[in-house]
C-alpha cells in the first residue's frame, strides 16, 4: 500500500487555510476584524488571544499525531509494544489542558465582570432598540421634543466619542441586535429587558447591523445601519428630527402631491409617522427625515428613487414575507407612487 | 395463562424469512440492520436538503428556492441529521454489536428493542409526512418559542415537527433503558465492567444520557403541544410568558444530546485504534472515566448555547467555566488515543483511516468549541457560520467519521463480506478533502460576519467567493458518499468472504461467525481478560455451528411491538385529525387507545417463545 501519512491532508488544510485567509481579507461590512468602538476592540483582542492559543494547541497535537503516524506505521519486522498506560504521563496530560484553560478563563472572567458591571455615564446617549418582524425601531430617551422620546427606525444615529447605552426589546418573536464593528450581539427577547454593555463608538462611519436570531420568513432581510457622526452633525439631525412645524411643500409640486397621497389617498399615514406633519401612525417604521436614510426596507437596499419606488409598489417582491404593508401597485397609480417617493426623499436636513 | 395468551386475533408469526420476519423480528442484529438502513435512507434525504441549501447560497441573491422553502430545508436538514441519521446510525451499531461484545444472546428486552425501532421510524415518517400536507416545518431544528406558537407560525407543519419529535423520543427512552439493563445484567461470565470494550462502555453512558436528557425535551414539547392545540400560555408572550423557558428546557436536552451523538463514535474509535495499532488501548481506565465525566458534565453546560440571551454575569461565568472544564476529559481521551498509536505497528486499513481522521477533525471541532466558551468572543460568533463550522467539525468530522470507521470495521462481521479497500481509501480521502473544503472556510465566513439561517445575501457583503468554495466542497463530499454506496453494493454482490476475524481484533464479537448465528454464541464464552481474542491463555474458541435441534431457544418474533408503536404514532395523528374535526379526532384517538391497550395486553401475556411450525404440526 502507499505510504500512509497525514502529510497530504495537512498540506491540503494549510493550502485551504491560506486561500481562505486571502479571501477573508476582502472587506465585508459585517466583519468582526475592524472594530470601531472600545467594546469591539476588547472583544477582538480576546478573539486574537484565544485563536492563537487554539492554533498553537492544534498545530502541536496534529504535529505529534503526524509524527506518530509516520514513525509507527507497520513495517516488516516491527512489533507493537504492549503498553497498557502510564500514570505519570496521563496525569501530565490531564493537568496540561487545565493550565491552558485557566489561562483562557482568567481574561474571560475579567471581561464578564467588567462588562456586566460597566456603569452608564452621565452624558450617555440612552437608546431603546425594539425588534419587530422584520425591522428595528430606535427610541432616544430625552432627545425628543420637550425632553421626551425621539423615535426613528432602521438607521441609528450616534455621536462619535460619546458613550451609548442601549436597551433591547421585542414586541413579537426573539430577534438579536448585532453591529459587529461596534458590539457583540445580544438577543431582543419579548418580556425581557436586555441591555447591551455601554460602549463608546470611536470612529465616524456607517456600520452594518443585522438581526442574528432566526425570526421567521424575512430574517435574512432584517438588517439595519448605524451612522456614527460628529457631535455637530448628530445635534443637527436631532434638531431637525424634532422640528414640529415642517413647511408644506410648494403647492402643485410633486412633493405636495406625494404628501397628499401619503396622508390621504394612500393611507400611509395610518401606519407611519413623519414628525411635524399630520402623519402619526405607530404601526410601521417612523419615516421622519426619510431622505437622510441610506437604505430602504430595513437595511436591505440602497435608498435610490428606484428602490424606494419598488418598495412602495410591491414590497414583497424585494422582501418576501414582509407583514402588514399593502402592495400599493394594486391601489395607487404609478404616478402617485412616484410622487410619494419624491415626497419621502425630500424629507431631509436642510 | 395459556388461554389468555391465545386470545390474539392473529397467530403468532414464525417465519424465519420474508417481509413479515423483518416486521416482527426481535433479533437485535436484524433491528440493528433496520436502524442502519433507515439512517442511510434519511442521510440521503438530509444530504439532498443540504445540497439545495448549498446551491441557494453558492452565489449572492439567488432565488433557487423561496425563503419559506429555505427555512424548511435548514430545519429539516438539522432535525433529520440529528434525530434520523446520526442517532439511529449509533443505535444500529449498539444494537448489533453490544450483545456480541458482551457475549450475550440478545438484549435484555428484545420486544422493547423492536418497539424502540418502530416508534422511532413512525415518528420520523410522521414528521416528514408534513411535506405532503403543505410544507416541511420551518422553525429551525431548535424550534425557539415564541416563533413556534400559533401566533407566529400559521402552518400546521410545526405540529408535525413537535409530534414527530415527541414520538421519536419514546423510542430513545425505551432504547436507553433497554441498553442500560442489557449492559449491566447480560455480560458473559468474567466480562467485568472494566473488561468491556470501549464501544460498549460508551453505549452504557449514552443509555443513561438518553434516559436523563429526553425528559426535559418531552416536557418542552408537551408545553408547546398544549399551547398549539389547547391554547395554553406556556410560551404565549402576550400573556406574559418568558420564552427563555423553552431555550433552557431544549438545551438541557440539547447539550447531552451532543454527547449522545459523539460518544458512540468515540467508543468505535477506541475499539478500532487498538486493533489496527496491534496493541492495547493506552490508559483504558482513564478513557472510561473521561467518558463518564463527560456524561455528567454534559448536563452542566447547556446555557453556553444562550450566552447572548442576557443571562447576566454570574450565569455566564458559571457556564463559561463548566464549558472549559468539559474540555479536560475530552483532551484526556484524545491524548490517550495518541498514546495507543505510540509504539504500535499501525495498519492503515480504511477503518483506521477514518479513526485517525476522526481524531484530527474532532480536535479542530473541540478547539473551536473552547473558543465559544470565551463569552465575549461568543457574542461575535453566536449564530454565525463560525458556529456552523464548529458543530459540523464535531458532528461530521467527529460523529460521522467515527461511524464510518465503525461501518468499515464491522461491515464484514454484519454481512460476512469485506468492503473494497481501494474504494474505501478513495472514499476516505475524498470525504476528508470534501469535508474540509466545505466546512473550514465557514470559520472565516463566520468571523467576517455571515449569519446563520439566511436564505440570501448581497454581493456587496463580501461573502460570495468563500460561499462558492463551500458549495464546491459539498459536491466533493457528496461524491465521496456515492463511492461508499457503490462500495457497499459491490461488497454485497461479490465482496471477498470475510471470515470470523478479518482484522485480528481482540473483542468477543469477532469470536463468532460472520454474520453471526441468530443465537450469537453456541456456548456463552467465559472471559478472562480485556482482550479475549489476543490473550492466548484466555482465548475464546467458538465451537462450530450447532445442528438445528440443539440451537439455544431464542425469543420468537412478535407483532405487538409493531402494533403498539403504530397505535402510539396514530394517537399523534389523532390530535392532527382533532384539529380538523374534533369528534372524528376523538373517535380516532379512542380506537387507537384501544389498539394500544390491546397491544400491551397481548405483549404482556405472550410467552417468550413458540415452537417451530414443523414441531407444532408433528404434535397435532
């Protein structure tokens, strides 16, 4: 028979690993390798520690095994040694993994102790994130009109360098809040009040989030974005969100026609809120300043006119299984839908 | 008593061959084969499900299947592979081999053994039958509440899922009791516990795990059943339920279940390594003890499946600690296996290749498992493809590779014919390569953020290239399994005759003929050492086959296990009918209860054996 060794599979595994690492280096918006907050930084350093430790153990053991397989392969004249065991050796290799595990357990326990007891700073941004099938709602405590709540959906805005403390809720099934660049995931469980470890985003940018617990048909399409921006940009966004008297669009314009469709003819306002207008529905996502959003459909499509039109006309063609919202292609004309899209896209910070 | 026993409407089956002989068999070897073929059939189904999944994910934004179908596919792939493939494949070996390994003529309760098989088969069929009445279940193999409640799952497939699982659980419990009693009570003279082959030891531990782990699942499923059928509120969140109740119950079952799936493979590897290293197991007592410790600790790690549910600091710390602790006995086993090969004269026959592959792949799965015990790291990896990679290394690279070692090792004993070594080696290397191409890149997909259970992803998410590689690997893996099927078919038709002990193995199953007589051993052997066929002084010699009139009396076939299993699955069907029409459902349930009680009655008063028909004829 051919020389029986593990050299072939080992080489194969190494080659595969090299290819895979090369591919992994291509950027993915949900990668855990590009942390943008203090919390994600800490997790990544622990990940590197445990990965290095596991790789060393793996290589040593596989190496020892390869050595054994080659050295002790059957050859003419070789007699197997009739050994039944060796107490000292066996005690040694019981203790060795214990030592490695203690070395891993210590930083793990330190992390658990510090992250679960981390205090919320006085100036922290307080957010309640709520999971719905299949989108996210965000409520900022105290940032709304008259110190009330400020509501937005699917795109969370945060100022860079300020601590944020997020509470997690769900109104239907279990969802999970995950922004790999900012924080590890925690589930949104109905009837429970989970909290994320307070964290400080330390980089300006747009970060991807994703529901990470299987929650039904459109689970794959339940995504969101986090915009970490300068304090000035954040304040401007908050101020505009709270604007209570939004100027009506110029009469006769596409925006004005779209607003009328939104509030009256299409009935959109029954479910959606646009602060500062007559639209005050609370069933679907809040659409205030929708024009500032980079995505439509809970983070799944870039918010181009075309995509927003596709969404309003027939949302289930882009997000199969989506609940509640009617297919407006059935009830509104193409022109009316186009007007609504123009109106929605016009809702911007001036 | 005899009069009572004869109340049966149908005469007791006595045919030694044909369909009826298989339907009514109580022979542990035949039941083992039934489990084996069933596992093989379901593995083809589960494999097809996974191939459709891989086709869908091979490129971004594909719509080969709808999201509903995709969710059904991953639900049924997981449920099928765990409950209808790896569990029955393990059961096939422990049914066939344990009585032989301990020098017994059969298990302690042969009819209960048949009942376990039939109730398992009917439960599995019931669950899969959902396909014909609409769709497969689509709630994940873990069935997290409240997604499974009536409010969020409108299709009836979830009912089939929970009833099928509940029915299959009865079979697992019965098998657990049967094998615990068999191993503890039916060992041949001199076969002390510390002389048992490791596969029998691991089966004993699995038997206790089944007995202790299935009740929590039964309770969880009963709660869900009451919620879904009778509008109760165990998991109804609008009535204030805490959905984590389901997760705790499910994982108190679910983690020991992982050891139910892996311990038989560890037992097989512990038997294969000494045979092909030509030396005794290194540190036998430590390997046994490590198995027992794993069995106990397996009940104390369940919440590591729930680190992201908001358990709080103390619970997270406790379960992170226990998860790290369970790595110790696992490591001990692994080092002792290496010690077994050290100083040996290693023969790389196909069973040995799979056993060595098992060690390497299980090592990788174990290491990535320890990585999850680091809670912060788990918060990034939970529900990503990193987890998918991890448990496939444990359940395919571990369990399936171990079971393959067992199949190549024991096939000659079970069929009397050898498998082709050449095809076997091709099978191993292709499976090894295909497995690693399929599952190793999933680690990277996980850390670059690809979540599990998504039916689609966008091109700009950066996962396309690795997914294409993974899907290509799955084709290699599939091809290797086809080679196995070819190998099995060729062996059955014209495989080389095996002889009693083709591998020169040390344990008792190799003392009898291949395949064994229906009574296993003409003379129950007396055991004087841990390796009875290697130890010349303690050598066990099986006498030539007995003439028919001197054959030991074995329990006769029986209809009742089949009938009772049928009536139990029909009670579950009765509930489904009740949903559609209450009165008809209740009527159906009553009829099936009567049938079930009649079966129990017939079973209880059935004498252990009837005389052969020829003899009956001679008397009249």
